[in-house]
């Protein structure tokens, strides 16, 4: 659909006058060019203005269309690839490096404010090299993290996934032994600092709204989620655990973006789950803030549309929705977010935003699910 046709369709759908069309379309063009057009799951030939026109057309009344349009204008949060990239680049200098500086300062018995002395010391170099960075999903962007921090982190300290093969683990260990031997040429044999084992593990991921896919209790005294899997691997002497120090290991879960609901969920559970070789904590580069979740009564206008069965597809609520404990109508785990990521829309956002092609509802930013349905 051509852009001028989309603008005419929008004007007809919204009953805009010529002056209103000129003003509104100018703003929408700015939104589209700034970042909305970069959404990666649009069908070929479809971009933001075209999708907006089709999305607004499905609402039954002028009032409903105006409510939906105002929601897009005032409440939508679109995190672009450039913005996410900036958060990736901030992760090491704002979270990882301060941890290594503090750890080294404690070891040297000096204040952490003496940054130059600390970062120029052998213990800091040891701590830095004994740091392992693992991705928890494709969203971890480990490639960009590596390029942003190439002066401090080597390729042999970063891997894009936490499910590491035996061959890769052996390679990581061999490279670590080689580098630690160079650093510790003058260190007494047997010194704990000379051991070629990792003592800091950084787990990277891009976004969490509920936190349940990362860690949750299974109701039978056990645990589920990505973090539980990686902690089990880090404890396994026959696998990844063979690369870890037996004690004193620090695991830092770094999320580039997280909602308060995810932070509140994960923080106490990480403490409760624990880690045999050391401890684990959550750090967030950017928190969305408490006001982003759509709530009553302030957001009742758009929530009334969400509640309307005319804009809902019951077939969407599957076994994955049950894990979150609520309907996908308001987003997974009742997160009710207006958030769009440039590569895909989180299912924690309102269903109206991410309804896919197979649904009878048109989504403004259609989501591609990780779980393919056959038959």
C-alpha cells in the first residue's frame, strides 16, 4: 500500500478535515521515520502508517477509533534497535565493571573510589579475565556487547548461549588457562588468584516484563526457567561447572530493559533459589517505571476496548498463557504493557497490539511467536 493511499485511508477512517489530516499525518510520518517503520515483523510492503490504518479500521465506532488512536499517540512505547543497542553498550561500564572494581578493592583493602589504582592492578586484570559472559536468548546481543567492550573482554569470555557444548567448554578453559598463566607469571603456585577458573558469570538478556520465564517455582518444591537451568549447569562438575571456582562465584543477571513486575518477581526468588557456589543477583540497565502498565481508572478507555470480545480471539489463550496465570487479552501474566521492541512485540503487551496474521484481530505490530502451531 502506497504511503499517500494510507494517509487518505487514515483521514477517511478518522473523519479528519484537511487541516487535521495535514497536522496528524505530519506527526505520524515523524513517528514512522524516527523508528516505527523499523519494526521487523511487518509483512513485505507493510509499514507503520499502513498497519495503523488497517488497525484503526477494525474498530466499530468513531469513539473507539479515537480512543485507539490517542492510545498510540500518547501511551505507546517503542524501543528501537538504536536505543536497545545503547543499553547493551551501557551494561559493562555501569554494572559489570563496578562489580569487578568493588571486588578488587575488597581484595586489596582499599576504597573502591581509587578507580585508577584498582583498574591498573594485577588483581583487577585477574578478576576481569575470570569473568564469563553468556547470552540467555537471541536478544542478549552478545555480538554487540563484545564489540562495545573489546578493549576489556576477549572473544574467549563471551558465548551467545548458556547451553555450551563440551568442545566449547574445553576451548574456554584452555584459553582461560593460557591467559591466566601469562597474568600470573610471578604469582606463587597454588595461590587462589592463580587458578584458571571463572569466578564471575554475567547472564545477558534484553527484556523481561513478568520474570516468570527466567525463574519460577514449580509448585512441588522445585524450580523452572532459564536461570534455574543455567545455575544447574554451573553447579555440574561434569559440564560447565568444571570451569567455575568451587566457591565465591558471583552470578549477575543483566537485563537491558525490565518492568517493575519482573524486578519484584525475580529479586526475592533469586535469593530463595540460591546458588551453591556463591550468590546471584539481578541488575537492570533500564527499568520501565511503575506508570507504564495500563491500569484502571486512568486507562479505562483503552482497557474497555481490550475487554470487548469483538477485539479478542479466544484461541490465543493456550498452554503458554496458563503458565502466566491469566489471559493473553491483557498480555502474558497480566502485564498490560504498551511496549513494542523493534524485533518483535512482547506477549506481555496488550493482545490488541500484537495479534498475529492467523488471528481474526489485526495487530498494530503483529507478533511472531517462538512456539509454532501445527495442524
